[in-house]
C-alpha cells in the first residue's frame, strides 16, 4: 500500500487504483486509508489523484459504520487544509464528494433524521465556509463548495451558513461568484432570512438593480416570491 499515493497520481495508474478501491474488503480499505492519509492533500490536488480520493470517499460512504474511524481520519486531515482544497481546481471536487456522499438531503428543505450522524463528517467543511465566507464564497471553485453546502447539509448546518452569508451580503451580492450564494439562500425558502435579504436590497434598490451580479439576485427574489 505504500506505493499507492504515487500510483494514484499517475496518468494511467489512477484508473487501476479506482478499480482497486471499489473491490477492496473493509480490512483492506482500512490499510489503504492509513497509507494514503499522509499524502491525502497532495493527491486530492493532483489532476489524476483527485479522482481516486473521490472514489475512496464514495466507497467509504457505503459502509460508514465499519469505516467510521477511517472517514474521520480523512476528514481530520482535510480540515487542516480546507481553505486550500475548497479553492483548488482539483481539490474542491474532493470536498464536494464528501458533501454528496454524507449528505443529509437531496432537496434544500426536508431533513432525514437518520442523516444527523453524517454531520460529524461534514461539519468541518461548514465551519471553514463560515470562517472564510468572503474568501471561499468569492472564489470560482469555493463558491461551488458553498452552494453544495447549502443544498446537502442538515437544516441547522444550512441555516447557520445562510446567516453568515446574509451578514456578508453587502460584499457577496456584488461579487461575480458570491451572488450565487445569496441566490441559494433564497432557495432555502426561510421567510425570516429572505426578509433580511429583501430589506437589504430595498435600502439600495436602484443601484443594485443596475449592477450585473446583484441584479441577478433581484431577479431570483422575484422568482421566489
């Protein structure tokens, strides 16, 4: 297993590794994770390696009870570099794979009570997005991660992130990527939070309606009623 990180980042070897991950037993997966974790961030940011880590996350998600400690180990390693991964062209896909694999919901609203346990696996992503809201939210790739957070988390995770986005609305609403986050908060259909967004827009309506990115948010307000 020691050679796996190098093979994962190989143009052709990554396909072999993906197939290997898919057929591994639980005990083999535990050994594999142990071998990969020290190089996890480097592999995740690699053009070829990122596919292997995404596959690994998906496979771990199929047996979360047996592989609980391995999932936490990967999350712990990623949490130290979450900003870099979220804003990286390859690394962000690994973060999104984590959110998709350990999702609470397919839709932005209803929660599945059984998904509460998954919040332990994804909370480090939400914490980073709240701590670095402006930086991640205004990044081309980071914006996609945060949109995924607003789609796939537990209700309390999504609303906590929504509150931070609203607190930064004066910056995000005029940003080429950040404006999409404000639109995604509107999709949550939380009346109190939508009122906060509408009140902000009302205070500067003429100017915001004439700007390229904030006008998109105003259109979304009209669509959501």
